[in-house]
């Protein structure tokens, strides 16, 4: 028999935010424990949600009485496959209708692949319910399953339907928060997204930070884009940016901007010589790793890039109009690094660094030269590294 008082307490707990705050895995695990404590013969509780993400389309928080809770992610390709289309998850999200598989009363010969997998694991009944968002849209569903001999009773089914809406609110809260975090991080970077979500959204908000700056762009890109189909050019850009992003992330940097075929990266560092030396080493390691990865790739279009490295203070914050803002890094140090990249092109050099970068780059050797730089009053010393 279902304890209606405990069931109501569970719904109230969810609607109040499942306090105290915890990850969604912990919420799902505690939800299963509370539902079982209310008398429901629950052996599986799976929350499925769709997300806005360039790589991951869906996420599943799967709790089972035998194995506990775990998170599973699914890429876009899976959601476009016939395998996904054949699942009750797909049908429930698409139609908004619940589905039930009474395996204890159903001929095994009529099982779908989905039902057969549950039956093989000893389950006797499955209930799939849509999780309907506050605005009426559906971007997820929940699966319940039991091992009891006769499956769920009608009282059990009614109780599970009664917690459907509270579970939908829980899923919607987590998916909306995830969507915001991931969408912002995808377009503006992790550090910037955290600043925006923390409320640093007023024009002019920002801070002056010390950072190693890396500017890089593809060699010969203009000629390449003029003679190559747009689809192939996009593939080249995506390959380049993927490699740069992976190398930069592994070395604790952050991409601030993609600028045509170029990229602006910072490696923030406190006003401490040891930390600055570490940031310089990280920047050089990112450049080396990216070049090694690109050299290993095969294909008709080989990608090579120029790099400019500098150390200085930058203003990192909000700039723009009243209705359209952008988080970026500006200042003389950024300007000099951009000019240095242009100088690398004119000298057919792969990598240049400034004198300031040279002083913190341990063991770095290069050929120094001095040149006039547009916008700077005095000649500037650069070093050709390769």
C-alpha cells in the first residue's frame, strides 16, 4: 500500500527545490529512496532530458536498486538514428503520451528490443511518462520499472503519475541551468560564462588582469578561402579551432575570441614571477601540441598556423552597446600581440614573441629584432622563435 503522506511529502520536497542543494544524480537517488519509503516497489528510476549543446544532445540519470546512480550522455548522432527512433523515450517525448510495458502479462515473443532488455534483467513492468515543461513543451521523460512478480498495481501507477509533475519541475530546473551554463560557455568560454551568470553584465564591468596572450591564425588562409569551396573552408576552420581549443584547455588557457581564421587566447596569471613563468610555459606547450596534432592529421589540406606571444595587463570585461554586449580583452598588450602576428606574416615567421614574454620564458632562444609598430610611439623589440 502506498503511503500517501510520504508521497505528498516527496512532492513537496521536490517542489521546494529538493533541499539542501545537490547535484541531479543525488536528487534522483534520493527521489528513488523516498518513493520506495512511500511503499512503491521501485527498482529503476531513469530521468531523460534533452539539452542545447554542440556535442551532447541528451543526458540520462539512471538509478537502479542494484547498481545505484550514474549519468549517461548521448551525442546528436544517436538522436538521429533509427535505434533511438524505435525507443519509447523517443515516442513519449515526440507525442507527450505515456507508455507501459506489462512484461509479467505480455508474451515475450511480442517484446520490442527495449522491453526484451528489461525482461532479460528480471523486470516485470515498465512505465514511461513524459516530463512536461512549465510552458507545455516536452524535453524529457521518466522511466520507472519494478521486479515484483505481478508488476505495478493500479495504486502504484496512480502514485507515480501523481509525482510526474514535481519530477518534471526538478528536471526542468536542472536542464535549464545546464543549458544556460553550456550555451554561454560554448559561445564565450568557461571563465566568461561564470562571470555573466554571477551578474557581471553591466556595460563597463570588468577587471584588469595580468595574462600571457596568444594570437594565432592560419597561414595562407586568404588564398585558401579564395580557391576552395566554402564547405571545405569551414571544415579547415573547425579542424584548426578544435585542435587549438584542446591544446589550450589542456594547458589551462582560455579562448576568448575566434576572429575569422584567427584566435585570441589568454593564460591568466597573478603578479608573481613563478606563476608568470608557468603561464608562459603553458602557452608555448599549447602552441607546440597544436602544431604536432595538426602535423599528424592526414588530408588534402594541411593546416599550419602563425603564433604571437606576449605578456601584459589586459582589461577583461564588458564592452558594447546598451543592447549588445561582449566580454573581451582589450588594452595595449592585446593590440601589440595582434600587431606582432601581422609582423610574423610579413617576415614569413611561424612564431614571434615580445621582449616581455622572452623575459619569463625559461630556456627560450630566438632572434631579436626591432621594428616600428603602428599605433606605438617607440620601436618595439620582438623575437623570432621559428
